[in-house]
């Protein structure tokens, strides 16, 4: 993939080429390798589009397998791979607004539409859902069979490039989860990482020290009563 950023106007153009063909044998080898490595893992992220010809249920199949190993599964994808993944019960899904609108089948007119989409994504199978946007995110997440609804926002920065900001957001969120920070702190650090990444050209570039400075200005608000999670989730 190639991204072109016009520094005078801020306009960004992404050119995403089709990936290489992957054989069924190669997919099988990859799945076996992932299952082996997952025995020593805590978190596994399934992100991006699939190579041409790969079964669109491959993420879903792996989510089910890794859940049996006690691995936290996270999905940041679009289209049918995400739809199949939802049915497999991932711990977290993290689409952006456009991807979430596609999943639920309509555009968001206001915050309430975004909140309703979070609930719908969880009803479809996700244990937690986060929808990211330029100012931060809305999240329906939690632990120990309880989800809470959050609005998270920060002061907008002058972006050099927004490409990869969602990836930086998710990396920050999971890094904080990995060290057992509470949910509000995880979301706060995630938004800070996503915002900091917009200062750089290049997907996923984050300066953790700068992100920590931004973190102090991130506002996290709980905006609803806890929603109970089904005991089987």
C-alpha cells in the first residue's frame, strides 16, 4: 500500500493494491503456526483485509480456536471477514465510523446512532466494541461480564496524516490492557496514541512519551448504566 500526503492542503490519498495469492496449503500452515504460538500469548489481533482467495471465515475460525486457549481476541477488519468474526465472539472489535456504518447498514446521524451501533455489534457476538473517530471514540467495553459505555475525546491536533491512527489507537489500548490498567485508563491512553500518531507521516508511528503528555488532556466519560453481558459470553 502507498499513501500520498499533500503537506499544503493536508489531503491524503491511499493506494491499496491487492495482496498476493495465497494457497490453501499456506493458509493451513499459517493457522497451525498461529495456534502453536498462541499457547504462549495473551492477546491476538486480527486486522486488515484478507489475501485474494482466502476463506472469509478464517478469522472467525481462528478466534474460536484461540478462545479455547484463553487468548484475548481482537478484530479490526471490514466487510464479511468482520461479519463472520462477530459471530465467533471476539473479545473486542474496533471499527472506525465508516466501517461500523457498513456493518450495521446505515449512516450515523448523531452520537446516539453510534451508541446504538456499539450495542448492535455486541448483540451480533462481540464481547466489547469500540468505534473510533477523529476526536476520540465511543466504547462499550468491560471485564468480568459487565460492560460500560464510554465517550472519550481529546482536543484536536493539527494532523500531518491520519493514516494508521486507528492502528495506533488499538495498539495503545491493548498495551494498557496488557499491563492491567483499568478500562478508563486504557481508553485514555488509546486516544492519546491515536492522536499522537497523526503528527507523523507513516502508519503506526507513535512516540510514547508524547502520547503520555497528550493523555492528561483526554476526557473519559461514562454515559450510561452498566449493561450486563450474557454469562456465556
